C-alpha cells in the first residue's frame, strides 16, 4: 500500500470529514494553497521533531509560520529538540519528507498543533506529493487528540 492509500485509509478510519485534493508536485506554498483552494496559512506542514532518543512527535504548523524552538521546548518541558534527518523521518513515519502526515504513519506519535490553526478550514498532507485533505481544523485537533499550544512564530520573523 503506498503512502497516499495508507493516509486515505487512516483518514476514513478516523471519521474526520475530509475532501482529498490531488494536484501533483508544486514549487511553492502559494501554488499548493491555490490548487487546494485555501490561503497559504491554511496549508498545514506536518513536521517530525525529535524530543529524545527514539522519542518523536508531530508538530502541525500553518504554512505561513515556523516552529518557535524556544516556545516548543518550553511547552514540552525539554531543553533540547531537533529535526531528524530524512532517513530517520522516513523510518519513524513511513513517509518521505514533503509527504509526512499523522494519518497512516507507521508509528502513532503525539501531536502538537499550533494554536493559530484552530477555527478554520485547513489542508493537511495526505501521504504523497501533491495529495492533501481539506478538513475543519477543530475536528482535526480532536481526531488526532492533538495538544494545542502557541509553538510558532510568523515565517521569516
């Protein structure tokens, strides 16, 4: 089963109302947003973060924002965190970078969703390049049992 199929099965099993969009590879966040019919800030980046040896989590970040490492470390009560290399991210999730989603991940990981995601419609990756699911962000948080917290800053800020 390929990544997109795993994600679709997991999305269906979650009971989360969603609409899958397929548009192929894109060259920018703005292009992905346009093809998905959402604003760039509503495109959700799913990032894998290493908290400790063999201890990872997903962080859901709006497209127009980036992780604030000091905020995330403070929220999780840890002094060090890092992004795993591409091979480790693939091993942990079963997805290559650019296709990572909590849906259908090979390991169930805790999810932290940035507080700015809630209260709107968002588009989250669905297991392959150019495949995404448009969902209600509040329902997404519930479906993933995500911990909602202020863990990002505006991109380029």
